[in-house]
C-alpha cells in the first residue's frame, strides 16, 4: 500500500520550509496510521482469550518484528532502529489490550 501524503517530492522542495512541511505531512500520516492500527488492536481483543499470555502473543510478536525488520531492509532503513520502534509500539499496544481485558 503506497500512499502519497506529500505535496512535493524531495527534489521539488525549494527551501527548508518546503522540506519541513513535507516532513510534517509524513509524520501526521504516520500518527494517523498508528491510530488506525490501534483501532485494530482494540478489535482483536474480542477474539483473544482474556489471559496475559493471549495479550502477549509472543509468537505473533516475534513474527511481526521479524517481518518489519525485513521491510525496513527492503526500504533501505536500519532494521535495528525499526525493531526498536516496533518493540516499543507493540509493548504499548499490549499494555492497552491488557487494560481492555481487565488484566
């Protein structure tokens, strides 16, 4: 899914303000997508057992991290940084799942 959230390509920017505006557009889109992702996290709770192990879903977590590392490498990003970001993100979402589950 390629979504263009910018108004200009990097090479089309005329000054630092253009560049910063485009970065802001990208960051806004990232945060919007994270919010959407969280909506799915809240939905998945309906399909899980109400246990800590179910919320943790260790095998799924490991598979997600591995896939994000692969995607990062394919896009020329540092997979260690992406792993760190996703590890923190997933841990946050797990804690939110546990709240919903009353664990």
